[in-house]
């Protein structure tokens, strides 16, 4: 890309040269491994989100009991 750049003050991207760029893809096994790990991370994020909501509800309950003098 640097070789095909000209000295104009504003850089431009054109589809023709972009389409000629080589694209490096990892092997299918690595892609599948990445998808598996990314899915596991998303699943953990969802579980932690649920746990955070439950923890917040417990904290609110504890605060309520503390301010009512029940502790």
C-alpha cells in the first residue's frame, strides 16, 4: 500500500487496490478454537451478569434490614 501511495495531501482508498491485497487466514482448526473460546467467554460474562444482579438484590435487602434495625 505504501508503494502505491502518491504524494497528495489527502490519502484515498480505492476498491481496486484493496481487492488485490492478500488476506491471511488462520487454519480452520484455529478459527474453530477461537470461536469455542469466545463463546465460552460470552457464556461466562452472561453468568457473571446474572450473579451481579442477584448480589445487588441481596445487598439492597441487607441495607434495608440494617436501616430498619433488624441486624
